C-alpha cells in the first residue's frame, strides 16, 4: 500500500464564479520516495501541497496518509514554507524544538533530538541566533530541521528555493538533498525549476497549467545523488522542458480560442 | 575578520557621536535665538529672559510643590494608561483575531475615536466630578484607541504561515495565541503603547487645566494667572523632558523585548 494516496481530488475556489484549480487528480507516493510536483505558476501545485498539509480541504476526493484521511494539519506532515515561516522572535534552537513542546518526550529526549537535528543541519554554534541573523541557506536548514523534529511521515516542501538567486541555488539544493537523504523520509516538493526537480527527485509529476492535470509521471532513473553533469540528467531536463512547453502552447491555444 | 568587526564598531561610535553633536548643536542654536529674541522684544510677559527661565527650570526640579504635582500627574498618566493597556489589549486581540468581532465592534470604535478628546471634558466632569476621575478618564480615552488599533494592525500583519507552521507542529489555539499571536503583534503593540502614553501625557495636561486643582497642568494655569511667564516656560520645558524620558523608557523596553527584529538587535526610533 502506498504511503500517500491522492484520490480523485478536485478543488474549486469561489461560489458565484467557481474557478476549478484541480480536477479529478489522482496519484500515489511510496514510502521513502522523493516526488516533485512540477508545473507553471498557477497550475495548482501549491494548493495541492497545502491540501496534503491539511491547511485547505478538497472540494471533492480525498488524500490518505498511511491509511488515515487528512482532515487538518498535524505532526504527521512536516511542512517547509516557501518563505520558511521561521518564528522571527525565537532563536534557532527554539524554532527547531518548537514542535517537541507538544510531545510526551522527556526533557533529556528533547535535548537529544535537538542536538541530533542541529548536527544534521550543520547549525551547531548558531543555536542562540535569531532567524534575521542567518543566511538564506541557514534559514532553509532551520526550516527543514524544524519540520523534521517531530519525525513526520511525510515532508512537504513548498518551493523551498523559490526566492534564492541562481548562484546560491545549486549549493542549497545540495544541502537540502543531503539533509532529506540523511533523514530517510518521504518527500513531496513543489517546484517550477526543471533541473531542481530532476536533481532532487525519484519521480517528477509534470502538471499542466490548467486544472492540474498530470501530463506525465517521470521516473528519474539515476544513481543517487543525481549527477548534474551526466548526459542522462540533461536528457531528463530536456524531456520535461518539452512537456511543459507543449502544455504551455496548448494553454495559449485554448486561451486564443476563448 | 576581527579587524573588520572593530572597524565597524569604531565607525558606529563615530556616527552616534556625530548624531548627538548635531542634536546638541540644534538645541544650542535655539537657545541662542531665544536669548537674542528675548532681548530684542524686551517684553518678559511674552518671551521671558532665557537665563531667568533656565534658572527657574532648574529650581523647579528642587521645588517640592512642583515635584509633588508632577508625581500626581505621573500617577494619573500611569493609571489611565494602565486601564487603556488592559482594555486596548483585550479589544485589540479580540478584534484582530476574530473577523466577526472586528466587524461587530469596528463601527463603534471608529466612531468614538473621532470625538475630540477635549469634547469629553464636560461629560467626564459630569460623570466623575472634579479631581482624579476626569483626568484619568481623559488619559484612558486618548490612550485606548492607538493601543487597540496598533494591536489589531499587529495581528493583521502576522504571516498566516506562522500560524500554519505552529498548527502543523501540534500547537493548539491557546499555544498559537501565546507563541505566535502575542509575540507577533508585540512590536506594533509597543508602538501603540508609545503613542498611547504620549497621547495620555498630552491630554492629562489639558485635563488638568480644567478639571482639577492639582497636577502639572494646574501649576501651568496658576503660573499663567499670576503672569509668571518664565515659570510657565520652565514648566513647559519640564513637561517636554518628562514626556521624552517616558518615551525613551518605552523604547528601551521595546529594545529589550523585540530586538529580534533587527540584525544587530537595536530598535531605532
């Protein structure tokens, strides 16, 4: 049985002038997989991730995580927001250990867990700093460590590198890839960067610009960690770019027809 | 790296000293203008001699009657502001957190706050008589709205993803209020406190002109009636300095509580 099942999912916004964002969408994610949702802006990928996170409810259909239908946010889903949403009034260690406050762990166990996360995210020595005092890369690592603190079943990444400039992007992709592989966790990531999706993922779900239709489920069959310089990597990037271009052209035509 | 840090610190010290120097220079220039203008006009009732005013100013700090009245006024400001903080915080948190409460109370709050503070004076005397009551009430009325509105703005400015993040980490509504809403709204709330205390300090002096026979405002009216213009000026200077000191104290509190907003931990204002 798959860890995450998205079943015939439909999301409509508005009542008087309904806008269908996603229609009859279905896919599954196996335990331990890294799946990227890739598509142009406005294709509904962030809405989809938000529904997996439990922040929004589907209009129709369901999302099932490890046998339980998702009905709201919970610790079983770690979420990294596009702007990281670190609490600016809390230090690095308080941000990371925030979720542990609500667990039954003893103080000693909480401390051990925090130490483990600080170590994994290479944040030792920065525990007492506030988010504003951190670089973009460090903020991202705090956000991932915080999302992993309560050992969720799935980690949800909403364009975690969306606001990062090109020069920093590859470096931060490497750091993020290292962290999630080390944590050995199931990941669903939203992105609009083709190379990023090929580098990070085991599977890329390419979505159309309209109603979130899945154009193709591309399995990235490369040895881990994926080598950006190998010819196969380029082929995957080209293939997905072409898929997106066709989808874009199709949308343009349909808009012209309207 | 260490050398670089030292340079930055050194430049900052130079800059702060430069800023202070300009501030002091402006005050000196104003004092010289005052002294020259007073000599030129030659009417102490309109503009008293600068040195005499300064002498009265320093004497006032040692005068027990002035200090007792200053304390009375300060006590009124603190009491009125405390009531305003209690009501303004509750009102602001409720209106900021719940769109329904905001919708329900917004017309009332936004109408009442348009009434000029001096228009409350006759009513406050009718309600509370002369003395402590009307002054505290007027401070409360002038302080409560900046506090309420700033608290609402503080909550409205909280990134929704902070709340979502807290929920996804297992926080319940109470924990979200304690860990996200209150600290998130704190910077705007403290700005509200600064505005509230400033408004309270200004309105108490006005209220004491009319509705009481003690306090700093009363001393001013007394000086005016006795044609002691230099004393009136000295008291006005004192009120400006006390108001400034209170504002700096709140800024210090702001720096202590919300230094996380700034890379170097320094709140400016």
